[in-house]
């Protein structure tokens, strides 16, 4: 029996993987985690044989989680990623396998067969390729380390947005507007909930606004400690004095 831990920040992905694994008689799901903090503890406490590990998670990502583990604690790893560049590189350096979102049932079956062929006791495994890959990721400039993708539901569809294309996010009582250069997406989500899914370059400037620092063009002091913020697309917003500490400029 191969014990598996599922690590993904999307509940649909966790539940979907668990359902698929439950159909396999030689795999047993022993837990799931929604972020890197939970994952680090669960791997150490549950000692799974295998982890399905999402690469792009807010805060501590999949690579960060693996960096905290000693060779004795490292399980077999199947990377889950929306970006081909990470998946292929991980595969080349002998990480066990990868699943690129969205994947088919056939691709999942192929992945499990690969796991079965490679499975062996921890004491006889070599993780040198994986650890070399993690070191290479760590040494890259931050801007090149990974791209981020945001999945949103809007107008009955699911969209996959490159976060580099998102200029700012506008918050209302029970929904938000995600603004790109060409359009906006209306999403049933709180601003706080959305910020938890975004990479660090997105900062809160007001109780009802988050901006992508990459779109920041200029700032001008206003009364009462506030600032007028202009984005590269010409959009003007207000930065409240309560949030100005979120920018490194102060």
C-alpha cells in the first residue's frame, strides 16, 4: 500500500485527486493540506510514501516545503503545476513525475503507473536529482523563479489568468472586480480571500483596492497622509495612510 498526501491550495483539486486515488486499491490517501505551512507539518507527522505537491501556492510554495525537509523525511514527489516549464524541468532532474493542470484521467493513470514502477523503501532511494533541482530554483533571481496563475470563476466560466496581466483588484461588499489591461472579471470573493491567493507583488493600498506593484507608475502625496496612486494604464487610485507601509518606499 502506497500512502499519499495531497497538497494543493484549491479545494477542488484536493477533492478531485482524493476521489481518483480512492479508485486505486494500492493507494491510500492519509491526508490533505491547503498550504505550505500545513504541508510541512503533515509530511513530518504522517510520513507519507508519496506527496502530490502543488508548485504554485501563496506564501510557502511547493519548492519551499521540500527545502525544509531532511533527506530522511523526503517522500516521493509528484509535482502539480499549471506551468509546463517547471514540470518538465522537475521531470528532467528525476523528480518522480508531474501533473500539469488540467490533466486527463489517462494522464493520471500514467502517473500512477510510474509511481508503482519507481516505488521502493525510503532507505534505498536517491533524491540527489530533486535536491539539485531545488538548489537551482533557490539560486535563480526571484523574478525568474516562477510564474503565477490565478484561477477565478466569473460569469459561469473558469478563467486562468497570468497574475502579471492583472493591474489591480477592486473590492465591494460581496464580490470583487479583477482588472486586466483589456477587461475586468466579476468574482464572488472577498478582497481578503483573494489576497491570500496572490503572490507577494500584490499589495493592499486601501480597504477596497489591491494593486500589482509591477503596474505602479507614480505616487503623489495628498491630504491627511493619503497618496494618489497612478498605474501604468492611467488608472488613478487612493492609497490610504493606513496601508502605505505595505510599499517598500516608505
